[in-house]
C-alpha cells in the first residue's frame, strides 16, 4: 500500500514539473513571438532596434531563453500552495533571480523586467487553473498580485517615478486588476482579426495596436511624458480606424507612427509586454503545445513598417 501511494505521489510530482516546464516554454515562446513580430512601431523587431539603443532581436531572444527556467520555477512553486503572502514572497524572490539572469544575458539591458512580473504571475496562476480559461488565469494572477511582497527592496524604479509623477499604475496595477487590457483589448482584437481570416502577424499587430490605443503605458510616460503617450494612443487608434494593418491606409499610418516614435526615442514596451501575455493566454486557452508561428519575415525584406 505504501509503495503504491509513493508511486502515485511521485507520478504527481513528475506530472507537475512537466506541466511547469510546458508553461515556461509557452511563456518563453510568447516573448520571442512578440519580439519577432514585424513591423512594430518603435519596438525591436526583425528590422532592427526601433527606438532602442541597447537592445536587438538577438538580445531579446537571449533574454527570453535565460528567464525560461525561472518561469518553470514560479509555476512549480505555485502548485499546491495557498494563495497567501508566503507564496507571493517566494514568487517575488524567483522573479528577482530572473531579473539578474536577464541582466547577465543582455549585458545590463532591461529587456524583460516588466514581462517577468506579468508572465511570472500568469504561469503561477495557470498551473492552478485546471480548465486553462484565460479569464480565470488572469483573475488568479490578480489575486496573487494584490498580496504584499514583504521582502520587496526599497528601491525607486522607473515605475515608481511614473506612478508618482503621472499617477499611472503600470504593470503592477494591470496585474492587480486581473489584466483588463489583455482580456478586453488584446485577446478580443486578436480573435476578431482571426475570424476575418487574416494572417497571424496581422492579427497580432492589430492586437498590439489595440493595447497601445488604450493603455497608460508607463514605458512611454517615462521616456516622453504625457505628450508622447498621446502620440502613441492617437497613432495606434489612427491605424485601427484606417482598417488596421491589413489595409493600405492602415499600413501607411503605421509607417508614420513608427517614424514618429523612433524620432522621439519612445518605445511602447508596456504594450509589448501585454501582447506577450495576450499570446500566452491565447495559447493556453486553445491548449496549444507551442505558440503559433507568424509569417512576418516577409516584412523584414523591405525594412518598412
């Protein structure tokens, strides 16, 4: 009897670790899919570094790969634990270790700090939700995010600066509210465009634009203030109003927005992180073993948005 119980417990542990690794792999693939998606206004993609001077597509891929094991650790840590301050603190510790691995992989560049928080919460939540429903995962992640991190270092971050100056909550507020922009902007746009039988890269680009048009992006606020945020939101809305990236007029508007953001040295990194979350939750809800590939390599050849 004891042997059978031991074997059952061992199988459960093995199954849990395998699921943790699958979630981590999907999270990593979502980050790489977001980075490779082309053409994105002001962001790193297959054409180049966008508005960034210290990031490249190769560096984004290296960063995503470096933090993948920490996503697995977050999922494994969450499985079977109560949602309480102890879990929140353990996840935060793993997250800070992931940040150190990211900085080591990128030679000191911040490629995925916000994404570690966002996708770390989502993988920790996803392993607890049997049906892999996007709203349930987001709500569970929100419940974790609302708990205090007792070991949080007393450091002033970019997010703190923006929160104090502009009152924008950033990734922390997005998570604590159950990821409303992912659930109500990113995912619906992604699926609406798919229903129109558009290529996957177009669906993702329009999902990104929907996020940009609605999000108080703290990355944009930190770099360019309220004026830059207005440019991002109005520019993204103009592309969507012109028919989205699938339309000739929409592509022209996208080129204009891309040039404007690069000239301003502004990158909608918060929207990019939420696009990765959108791609991850979409893959989870459809129970995909891997993130779908897009065909945006075609956009790399002419180097145009």
